[in-house]
C-alpha cells in the first residue's frame, strides 16, 4: 500500500504527465474549437486534490479545471436544517454528521439560531455522530425521542438503508431522509453550461464505488463528453485530464475507469439493492438551485415507521413551496454548478470564512469555498484575494 501511495504521489511521474498534458492541450483545443477546454470534477475530494496539490496551477492555458456539485452537505436545503433545529429545541435529540453540524439554515446571522451547532449552544439536544449506527446504538441506550439527519449522496445512502431494512432502528429513532443522487444533477449542470460547454468529466470516485462506472455511460452516449472515473491521488487526477485530452484529439469520446482499484463496472450490487429496497426515487430540492427531477430518495411506504416526515408530521418541500434558500449576496449555487469560482463571490474570505461560514459551501470539508479558503484554487488565487482586499 505504501508503495502504491508513493507511486500515485510521485513528483517525477507527475512531471512527465504534466509535460504530456501541455503537449496535447493545444491539439485538443484546436480539435474541439474551444479554449480553454473546460473539465469538471463532480466530487469534493477531487477538488481537494486539485487545490491541495496545486494541480490547477500546473495546467496549460488550454485547460480549465472547474469544480462541480460534489458536496452533499452544501446542497442540503436550509428547510431541513431549520426543521432539525426546531426539533432539537423542542426536546427531540438530533443526531448529525460533523459536516452538517455547522450547516446554516435560513436564519439571519446575529438574529436567529442558524445551525445545529448554535442550537446546541442555546440548549438544543444535538449529538454529532460518525454513522447512523452510532445514532441507532445511542437511541437504543438512551431511549429518548430522536432524529437522525441523513444527508449525503449515493455513498452514504446504503449506510442509512442497511439498519432500516434489517429492522435495527429502535422505535424512538426516526430518520430525516434527505439523500440526493448525482447523475440527475450532472444532467442539470450540463444544461447550465450550454453557452460554454463542459468538455470533460472527472466522475466521482466515492459515488462510483456504489453506483459503478456504468452510471456515467449517459455522459458519453447522450452528450459526447469524454468521461474518466478517477481516484483521489494527484496522479489519478492528472491521468484523467490526459485521457480526456487524448479522447478529444482522437475524436472518440468514451468512458474510462481509471479508478479500477476501487470501482467496478457494475458497482456494489448489494448496496444498490439495499437502497432500492428501502427507498424510491423522487424529485428533490437542491439548495439555491431548486427542484431537480428524480434526484432524491424517500422511504418506501413499508418503512414509514422510521420516516421522520411521517412520524413528526414534517411537511415535505414541493416545487411550489420551495423558496430560494441562500443568504443575500451568497453565490454558493453558482459555485456548486461551476458557473462561478469561490473568488467570484464578494463574501469569500470576508463575511464568509471557515471560522464563520455564511454560505453552505464554506462549511463542509468537501465544499469548494472551504477547500479554496484552506488551500487556494491555484492559477492566481492569492493574487485575486490580494487585489480584492486592496493589498496587491
């Protein structure tokens, strides 16, 4: 394992791949007729790798790496956070993941309780857990009326479904199921980039371990976009970029699974079966974006006894009732869709910082704004910040 890690972080190998990227990029751009060639990653961990290792700054002018909707916490609607806050203050114990703990709801900063973290400080019953099994164990032990805020993409959905299907959830624990699906938001994102199309996709690695590489066939077949399922080491990402450029030069887009050490073509069939047994696919809201068709999961009727919406009488969002749920001035929706960079937001690293997040993309470790704030986006981020602060 150590040898593999050293290989995937080899500076000499990275240098050789970057040289090839610089050699092929002008040829690919000429073939495509677009400069720069826009390549989008759909995973927050890919964006972490790109920024942490400065990969964006290694790219030639003909290649632009753009962050897409790869952070599930960032797109969780404020409404569900508000519901969890309210219940925690009414004596219901709310279990949540650490990333969702600081996620702001719709309240105004300085006037309302905006997060579960603030709710806990105000006397709310909030417990941070590592998994739904922690919530199951604690709820069974403490016997308090409880709720688990289940957020995440296909990666975490099986973990929620497993104890539900197995009948492990105690009667006093209900689950607020706000899981979201990635292929539908990928389609939605393509539609928002019609004027300046996405020309390459680095498909999400974690999600692909569940849904399989096959889940991204539609990207090639319907949109003609070269697609690579990639791992999370620097060499993985660089190889993905190189492969996309090669496909453009050849004029033959296809789906390649670079992350074959973890991702199978069919994915994890057992996990897929658990999700299908437990949940049905529904239209769902995404924060700041609105409703995306067939992009959410809801418990099937046979599991209504664990469904917090049913048991606590929580009204589900509808397209008619959904309201724009980002705070004034926040551009997280555009950042999530890759339309804007974090530095395009006037609040970035001013009103909105990792210590005092104003928008949802600054909360999670997978949020593009949080990643850029910690490591910089490459390609002149420091200069952009300096100019915006008037110190350049």
